[in-house]
């Protein structure tokens, strides 16, 4: 029977390993702060019980499903975007996961899953094709017990705050229900995600504009009405607990148009007759508007651009969106963000957290911007960069330029509830590894190392995302 090595992810060199162990021990039991994620609010509103281990570990987790798909497994066989997925199909999907287990060697997905098996379910039998069925049955039996409901898991994981990602027209009644419930201990916050409403080239854009206007109680069919609808919906979200707006376009172009030109292009887009070039200009202007509104309402802007969404046309046509078929692109921040930063970058009421999947920009753009502008912070590595090696490179690329105090703290960006403590533990271990190298090199004292660890795990995310513990 395997057990997790207590020194996993720590340096092999004995002195640094000892330091890293001490640093990690100082923060390992701190509450989890999760200011950006994708778990559905329904899980908390109903105190959800997962139907089976596949629903818990496989179907919602793009990290897991995309790698099996890369080895020839159909996403339908894993329950991805399937309305009717039987218990037998769920068990077979888990067995397929076991047969594919060798493909996860060296990946963070393997680390997270093994961590969850032992620390959440006390299962130490090595996972693989021969044990998948037994492990499935063990987990399945436990999932029916009260100790493994979603709310019970939130308490067990010591989650202090957690965020969902929500459509601007959502009425947030489930969030209100959870927030008002004294039995739910964590701080739950919706996140305003307006991307679809800022893409005027999309064929469904006019209908989205109408839906936004209806939710806001205004006629949004013209530019001024649309802007007012956005203002109202953002304020509605803030009144219901939101602390941030989340944005992901192919780039972060934000050049403003003169108002007459914005109104003209908006009318063309609403009529479905705008050109691709003009749609891009209008999108940049509408995105700039989000920064202007953020200055008014105080919602933090988080940006994570340059992703080829739904890259696989077959997957899009067969399964729809959000199936994990996303591929990183090269990103550019310095020139693109100049209009926003020239207008709002020195304003203390404005806050901008920049994420990327293109790690070449950490030292070239993001850290220098954060090292100058009071409003700018560098977001943690996420999606394709949240493996230990890239997380270490992130620290090496950013800290010497902007310091720990301009980093966001960790975000888990997950749809899989049981991976939250595993991902945060990975971050705490990697952070301890990096800080230990500074202590061992006598660039920090051990006491300063402890202070940095506390800052990165608690102080930074609370301050950057304006969270109240």
C-alpha cells in the first residue's frame, strides 16, 4: 500500500528540504481562500451528494477528460455534456480512467487524484487498471454518507471563501440562499463574467444584448442603454457578494472610440451587419468600458486572455462549449493595456489582476507592469501552467521584479470540488520550496520566510481580492 510522502515536491537537497518542510508546516493548516473557480452554486444550495465517483473526479474536470481524449477515449464515454449518463456508464468511465492511468505519470492530475484518494477517502491502494473497480466501489459507498455531502466537504477542507463564475443575467437567487444560510460557513461570492456580451461579431450577440437589457430593466438595443445595463448588472452582482469581474478574450485590446463611433458600430452589430474589423474595434471599446465601470463600482478586474476556445470543431459540434478543448495562444499585454493603464492605472480604487498561459510574458510584461502600477497584480499560474515546474518558474520570473506583494496568491480554477485542497496543498508546497531557496541562499531570514509564506497563503489573496475573512 502506498502512502503520500510527507516531503513530496520539496527540494532533494537536505538543507533546503528541511527549510521547506518547516515553512510548509507553518501554513499547511491555514484556511483555503479560493477567489476564482468554477464549481456550480447548486452544489452548495442543495447540499449536493455526488451520484458516483465519476461525477466527482472525471466528468467535470477538463484536466482529466482532455488527456483521456488525447488517447482515443470519446468524451461522451466520460459523461462530458451528457444529459443522461447511467450508473453503469459512470462505472465504466472510471474503469477507463484506470486503464489510462499510465498516461498521467508526471502530470499534476495524477498528483491531485492520489492526494484526494488518501487525504479525503483514506484510500492508499495504488490506483490503476486492476484496482479501479474496487476503488470506485469504496468511494461510491462513502459518497452516500452525510460526511461526503458538498457542504460537509467544504467544512472538512477548511474553505474560508469560494467563488463561482456566473452569467451577467443570472438572478443569483441560489447565492442569496446560500449566503443567508448560517449553516454554510464559507464566504460564497459570485463572479461577473461578461465575455459573451462583449463579442459583437458573435451571431447570437443581439439576443444576448436583449437578455442583458431585460435583466437590467432597460432598453439595451443602443450603446447608451447597453452601457447602463452593464452598470446595473455589475452593481447587482456586487450587492449580492461579488468581488470581481472575470474576462477572457483572445487579446486585451482596449482602445476607446469616440462616443458617436461607438454608437454607430453598436447599431451595426445589433443589426447583424458589422464587419469583423469593426467588431474587433467595438469589442475593445466595450472592454475598456468594463475598466471604467470597475473604477466606479470597485469590482476587481481579472484578465486571462489568449486562449483558442473550442479549438476542436468536431468537439464543439458534438458536445458544445466548455469541454476542455482550449489551446493557449501567444499573448501581448504591454501595448494592448496602455489605454486602460494610462487612464486608470494610478487610481487606487481600480484593481487589475493579470493572468496568462503564456509564461514568456511574466518577466517581460506582467511583473514590470505590476512593479510600477499600484493597480496591477500578477495572477497565479493557472490552467496549463499550474504544474509544479511552471509554478516555480513563475516565482523566479516575477518576484525579483515586483516582489511577493504584487502577486495575487493562489487560485485553483477548478470545476472538481475534491481537487481544491489538493491544488492548494500543491501551491503551499511549491511556495515553500521557492522561499526555502531564498532562505538557504541567505537572501531572506527564516523569520522573513515564515512571513512571506503567511502572506502568500492568506494576506495576499485577501487584500488583492478585497475579501473579508
